[in-house]
């Protein structure tokens, strides 16, 4: 057999020569039935060429596509494009445009750099990466694990688990957005509604007209505007202001780190928090719900109290801070304010911002309706909606100074010069100049700066259009910079270079100018790269001089640089006690929290301040940081981070504490009301940081007996006072050696509050120990008494914690695993011994404290005494029982013992030493049939004040005697080892004598006539 290698053929679409056989060529556009000549063809589309395909385009296994950046591939009508089954995974498409008249699909591990347009667009199969944008009139569906770097626009969108969008997601016409678990979106999200699964991260604002539902552990870093809002428990978080036209539901342990404006708000059963202001029609708080600042009741009835819109759960006492109702929105425009740069070119319009002011000072709130204004110079008309228009323009065709104005309001317009400062309305127009565009960006990331050298065209187009001042040349442009805000902050140099240059040139801020070589293209445009290591508002100016030819930027171009992140560091304030690995601190233990605003340079362990943006916090209106928490375990857990800091040179440091047990993330977000640095909603300006310090554990346990103390139920202890002072030492409660007892263990923080998060599986296994005392005394050292055992088998469930309280609950069979104290020598009685019960867990948390909180008990040795009995052989005989305790060499009746009392059944009777008429063998004491006593039908008397009794039938023969003790009966039909009837009261033998009467006046039988 001979194999033949198949070489791929290339079909070229370059606008030259004869068109391929399946195509026609008209100018730069090919119209084709297909773009592939055979099954292993490569379609190669040159720059500026458009290829239209008049059928479905489905890539075969061996087919490939190459496109220049300006090329375009389309299917006409409603024909589809499917790129899912080809062996090629990395397409050389260079950011070209691909448009399907019908649906477009890409998938099964493909990587493509292109901008995609289609009716419905899907990334299918295994994860793929698209470097480019998606525009769909219908649905977009992004398969799990895929990545799209550019903006996505659609009629509806589903983004599957672990997918990433590197820019914005826009859903039009009220369409729905569905985000599955662990999706990340870098930019703004907008649509009709949004529903997320858990662990979704949105790094930009969210704007939807309908419901916004964020599931557990999801985080929004930005503002949220919605028709209604639901944050699902637990730990769904919004780091930004929230405005909702309808109602809001905040389930357990959800957080809004910002202001909330909504209609009706309901918080969950525990720890929903609004760390900001709240303007609401009504708000209901479940346990632990809070608003950290001020609640404004938006529509209170006349003369109602300020907090009239606030209600709380019946078990929750909370007194928030409230303010009077908010004023109605402005009814009209007072005047227009024009914000401008002060300089412009005569050959192109100059952008300004127009604000519709509602008062003379132009303070918020502004007029939010729609209003038109005409700007001078230029006479262009613009519409101002929702308070401002930042795309309005003025223009003038001759050089000179013009006064800006805006008509359409009752009062004259005012101005703000954003570059020079002040309120001048003068704008200087020039015939030539450099235009400079510097984007707002994140500190020490690379920003692309555009520099365009322009001049007014010659007559007859003078003042009507701009032409290049420099074209197709490299020229040195002199740059200077200034730190505008904060004016007195750090002023490090700006680093500039042509975008393809090897190294940066340092441009000093505040002293002179520095030349930077730039390459200008045919349109007079040059692109430079800029880096700046600080934060704040910076002005950049440029000038060019060559002989008699010169130009400059009319004024400094301002741009804002935000910190890259907040770097958090938490340090315990004490080193004792040493905590286990993975544990950070005890609940309510103070620790130092440091939050540094840093640039994008990596941290330097040898110089931690090297990347700190020291201007942060020094702005004209100082910026700040807002710490918060996200409880990651237990699910639904709450807690409060408390403390304050001082912000110096970009670093906030202070003492904090967390009042609960939990695994949590300490978060830091901008304290600006908008959630963004200086209120600028640019990419990356919602500065944030996260620290996972480790677990917080209880400060201590308390051990205590359950209440009420009845003395009669399983696990109850006995009251020392009922012994008549015979048991010493004993000042609280006592138990028999081996007697199981109930004990509650409660977890507390250092402030003495119960740590409710110490619950369920998050609580640790509790170990109980017995000690001679809680602490050493002046004369006696506290020592361990290793005497605690458990009634259940090894591994049996012990404590079940709910909201910080641990109880010994019965298992499915109704049996409780209870602790008991047992003397080391069980066969030898001991005098009463006082001890305390100590609880500890695997993290070293203990109930031992300097002020004792451990349950104190006294242990006593006991026995079950059966009193001698005498009576008729034919009548029932009472068997009298006594619960006794040992003290000072003798046993005494225990009047504190009141039960519980097991039932006496025939299998509990242990008979021995039968004599005379009841003996089968007098030598051995074996009993004959008569000696096998039976229980009488008379009622058993349970223990009361240490005494109990039951009755046996007479043997009907006599005289005779039998020794009786009580054992725990075996299960029906089985045999078992002999154990005591009451496990902690060792049995004794009582002698019952029938037919021989005790001396003294005792009536055994009475005949009644």
C-alpha cells in the first residue's frame, strides 16, 4: 500500500488577477458560492478585501482561514458560518471582521482574533478564545471555560460556567442575561434583566431595567441600577452604590458596600448589611441586619417619626440612624454650567460638558429631565438628559478669544475651566496646534497617548477643516507635566516613548520640558506609550518647534491615574497564645489591618513602599478606602468587622477586630460614593483588594448544665443542698461516679458574646476533661483528673452546635452520648471529690479563663442498697431500695437522688443463697422452684428522696430465705453479662425472709370481717 501526502492549497482573495472559479470580483468585493476549492484548502483574504458567500459556510476538517486585519468575510441572506470541526485551532485572522447573515458558531478549542457579527452567535463544545468583539441581533451563548476579550452585544446572553468576558456585555431591547457559576466579566453589564449563579465576578457597573439577581458568593465591583434586586445567601456582595426603582431582597449574610436607593427593602434572617446610606419607602431588618450610615424614609406620612419606615424582627432590637424624607426632584433648570479646557483649534469642534443646574451653586441634585440648549460660539444645539451632556461642542473658524455661553435656561450660564481652574468662560481658538489625548488609566499600566499635529486648512477651507502639520515623519515633541490633584502631592516623572521604541524617556513634572521622538503618520497622528507611578489628576502638555514652524497643545491635557489595587496586610496584636496553622485570630481579638493603595508594579519584599501610590488620600477632596468582609465559611455566616484607621501617604493602618468565628476574606474598596476613584467610572478605577487572613476561632468556651434542673431526667445532676450538708465539699451540683450528665458548651468571643457561626460542621470536635480547679490558687495548683468517659461507643456523635451552643442531642435511635466522671478505682469507694469540667477543641480553644466559667460538680461513690425483708410466705413482700453515697468510711442514704428509675422486670431479679424451704441444695445456696421469686402485680415506686420499692410474690412455702440483688436485664431471648441495674449504683444483696417474722409489733396479715 502506498500513502500519498496531501498538500493544502491556498485560494487567494487579493483583488488582483482572475477571481476563483466559484467567485466574481467587483472592485474590492468578491461574491462566491464557496471560498474553498477543495477539502484541504486555505482561504487567504488580503487587507481591504470583502468576500461575500452566498451559501452556508461550514469549515471542513482540513480547511483553514487567513485574513488581514482590514479584511471582511460575510455570508449573505440568512446563511450560517460554522467553524467548529476543523483541525485548525489557531486561526491567523488578525482582528478581521467575520459576519454571518444567519448564525455564527465557533468552538471545540478554537482560538481566533476577529470581530464577529451574526444573528445568533455561539461558542460551543470545548472552551475557545475569541480575541475581538461579538455583535448579535439575537442570542449569544458562550460555552464553559471560553474567553472573549472584546465587547459583547446581543439580544440576549447566556455565559456558561468559568467563562470570561474581557470587556462589556450589552443586551439590547430588554433581553435577559444569564451568567452561570464562576463567570468573570471585566466591564459594564447592561440589559433587561440579569440572573447569576454562584461565584460570579462582575468588575464593572450593572444596569438592567428589570430584576437583578446575584447568587451566593457573587461580587459586583461597581454601581448597580435595576428594576428590582435580589442578593442570595450567602455572601453575595455589591461594592458600589445601588439604585433600584422597585423592591430589594437581601438574604442572609449579603452585603452592599455603598448607598442604596430603593422602594421596599427586606433583609434576611441574619446579618444582611448595607454599609452606606439607604433611601427607602420601607425597610425590614432580620437579625443582625444593619445600615451603617443614615436611613431616609422617602415618603413618610405627615408628622411621622424619622424611622417610621423601619421595622425589625420580633427577636431583634436595632435602632438605626434616620433622617427626614428627601426633597422632591428639581422641577426646572436654574442655569447651565459649561466645563471646558480654555483652548481649542479653529479647524475642529471643541468638546465641552454642559450641566443642567437646579440651583445657583450648581450642587446636586441636578435637573434630571430632558432639556435643549444652544451653545456659543458655533450655535450648535444639544440635548441634556439626566443632568449633563459631556459630548457637546463649541466651534469658531477664526483665531482669537471667544466667550462661551449656553441659552435655554432662566438664568445666565456659568463656566468652569477644568485645566486652569476658576470660572472664566473665555476660550482661546488657534489656527495650529497639537491635540493630545491621554486616557484615564491605572497607575503603572501602559496608556496609549495620541498626539496629532494639526493646522487649519488653506483657503477656501480655512477654519473649516484641519490638515496635518506633520506627516510621515519623526519629530521631537517636547512634553511637560504637572500634578493637578493633589496639587501638593508627590510629583514623580512621567515615562513616555513612541509606542514601538525600546526605552522610555523620563519627563519631569513641575520643572521644564523634555523631548521625546515620535513617529507621525500621513494623518499627522503619533501614538506614544505612557506610564505614571502615582495616583491623581495629571496635566500633560506638548509643543513642537522647527525653525519658524511651531505648535503646542492649547493647554495641559488632564488625565486621571487610579491605584491599581489595595494591598491588605493583617497582623495579630499579640503573639500569645500561639495559634494552630491556618488560624489567624480569636473572635474579637484586636489586630492591625494595613491597606496600601499600590500601582501595578509587583510587590518588592525588601521595599514594600516601592509601589505605594502616596498621593492616595491627599486629593483636593481626599479619597479613602472602605474595608469590609465576605464570610466564606460557614455558609450563611455573619459577623462584624470593627475598627478605624489613619490614612498617611497612601497607607491606611488601624486596629480592627472581627466578632465571630469564620473563614473570611477581608475586602477593601473605594470609599468614594460612586465606588470609583475620584468618581470616574473608567476601567480599573473601582480599586479593590482582598486578603484571606485565615480562620477566626472562639475566644473561649463556657461549660454549664442545661436549665431547668429537674433532677429527674436522664443526664440530670443532683442538688447539693438536698443532702442536708452531708456531702462535703459540695456547693453546687453532684453526680455519682459513672453517672452520665448533660453539659452545654457555648462558644464566645472576647467581648462575651456568643459566636453564632460556631455551628454545624464548622464547629470542631469537643473534648471534655476534669480538673481539680479552673485555676491555681494561692495554696493549691490546679491539676487534671483524667476521669471523663462517654456512654457511647468510640466515634459516636457528641456535641451538635447550633448558633454557637453545643448540646448532646439524641441520635436516630433516641440515644444520647453523654459524659460521666468515674473514680480511678471503681471497686473502692472514694470520699466526695470536687471537680470542674473543661471543654476544648482541636484549635486550642478552652473553657479555662482567669475568671472561672467552668461547670463545677462533686463526684460521689454510690451503691444500690436492698434492705432486709421479713414477711408472710403467702403474701406480697415489699423490696425496699436505697440510693446511697459513701462518706467518711460509711454509706448513707442519698436524699438528693430522685431518679430516673428503670422498670423492675423479672429478668432484673438476681437471686442467690436460698435457704431452708427455698433451697435446692443448702450447701451451695441454689434455689429450688419456689425460690425463683416472681414480681407482684403491685405498682413499683420510683426513687424519691433516695428511696424506691417494688413487690415480689411470696413463694407459698416456708420458712425460707433468699438473697436478692438487681441487674440490668438482657434483651428478650438473649443472654448477657451481669451488670448493675442502675449502671452507676453498684448492686448489693438484700436478704428476704419468708415465714419468719421480724421481732417487734409488725402486722403482716390483717383479716377484715
